[in-house]
C-alpha cells in the first residue's frame, strides 16, 4: 500500500480484493468504490519516485527494469541474508516480492552460487510477474519531480573551518571539509567550490578547502639553457620567484642564456621560494667582466 501510494502521487487507497461482481447475464451486482485520500504532497511523492526510478535504471534493482516502461522500486537484503526483497511499481500496478523461509530466519548465503540478494533473486521474479501483469496495459509515465529549490552559496573564504561548515549548513548546503597545503594560518578557509554567489540546489555539496599552514611544495623546473626572460616566466609559472644574476661570457652563444640555477632542477621546494639563475652577458668596453 505504501508503494502504491507513491505510484498514485501521494494518494492512498484502501486495499481491496473484489473489484466487481457480475451475475451470469453480465449484470453488475457489486462494484467496488475506492476509498482514497491524500496522505503525501504530490511533490514529495513524485520526488521519491524519481529517486526510486534511479535505483532500477542504474542501481541494485536493474534486474527489475521493464524495457520501454517506467519502473520505480527498491531492493532489500537483511542481515545474514535471511530475507531478500524487491518492492516496485509502475503508474498502474505495485507489487512486492519476498524471498525467504516462512518457518524462521534461515541464512541464504549459499544459493545459486552465492548469497541471495534482493537485486539478484527477488528483482528478477518481480520482473517476470510484472511483465505478464502489465501485458496489454498502456505505458504510462510518472509525473516529473519538482524542480530543486536553489540558493546562493555563501562566501566562506577567510573563515575558520568549523565556522565555515556551520555557515554552509545554515544556508542549506552539505559541507565537505578538505585540507590543502597553503601558507595561510592552519584551519583557515583558503578556497571553496562552488565559489561564493553561485546558485545551486539546496542540499548540494560545497567543498571547503582548509589550510594546513604548510606552503605547498613544487618541483623546480629545468631552466638551464633557456633565454633569461623565458626562464623567469617558467619559474613564475611553477609558483617560484626568480633572482637573476649575471656573469660575463666570451662565447656569443652563452649571452642572454641561463648557465646555472640553484636549487637544481627536480628539487622540491615550498611554493614562493627563490631560485637563483645566472645569465651570461657580453664583456667589452663599458661592461667590465666580473670575476
């Protein structure tokens, strides 16, 4: 009855066994009059149905899927594999399948090559029954779920981690705290996704990036042999600061080229560290060599 209520968009009808009684001439002697009342808001029922459709389309209830016909449902397996269930519905029919032993709780952990699950035994039975029960009935889709309510993500950067988590919860979102190496004081929020002001569905995930207080390490790139300006850009792109020194050279091929770097290429250093590069420059009148 509960799943039939979802199929009915939140309207619950009292179960009945006899729909109609006719005499031998076909005259209707009795016709059941449904006793129905709304017990769930339509939006709530339709949202739950949309969730249960995903359980059949790509979850544990895949074996219950009826090609070309919308199906919603859920598998169930109890502790020690003593019971296996699948309860599901279309717009017209709801049905439940239980697999177990009526005389008591007996584990079903060695049947059909392994344990019995709702998705492996009960769901296929449900599928076969419903395929016949629905034969000849038109395909009916479920009403669409309501659009999710949306709100703006608050600005959390600069707050302490615990305070940012509280702010995200208060705004109706689901916070996820992640640590990252950063020079800001430990426990300070240094980033967030989505960024502040973004409108997302209420309940949506907000990643909160909290500083460990340790600057992130980067690998020093190899800039020996590059032209001086290109070497500076390469270091800046790596998150490092270039300190340029010059030395006189006789070979024209070495002029304007990085001859030495310290620290050497491949070493890992804190981001923002200084890397000294020595660039060759021409000697000549007015440019005394440095020794």
